[in-house]
């Protein structure tokens, strides 16, 4: 188990604190199962890491990503990745996590 750094937009503090955002999809693998990371919402542990097409994440898993709908997910993704943007077939690394320690916002 290693402490890793995974950055999140401030808008995701509340969904992470409320156990709504339980996934993060990234263009590269940032953690292994069992690794932990800290945010303003607390300490989290990674439960699963796997790859899937970005289009599947956007269409079927936007809620786990802490987004309201697919459009919201696409807006966030394109904001974070302004050069490449959203590519439906792009394989991304999904990191599934849970909060293990409470911390005040």
C-alpha cells in the first residue's frame, strides 16, 4: 500500500465526501489496488483499477464520476483535456475508491 497523489477539481470535494463520486477515469494509471490518496474530503483507498473506453464511462458511469449526466461529464473531461478533448474510443484507466477517513471540508 502506497500513498499516491491524485488531483481532483474542487467541485468534486462534496460528491467525494458524500460517497457519490467513487470513480476517477484518467489517461494513465495513477494507483494500484490498496494505494491511498488524500483530498480535502478525506483519505481514500483504491479498490479496483481497470481500463475501459471513455465513451462507456461517459454514457454509463457518469454518476460514479460525480457528474449529473453525460453532458456534465463531457464538459468536465473537455475542460481538463482541452487539446485532445473527448474521444469515445480512447481507453482510460478507471480507479474505483472509497473513503477510509473523514476530514472536514
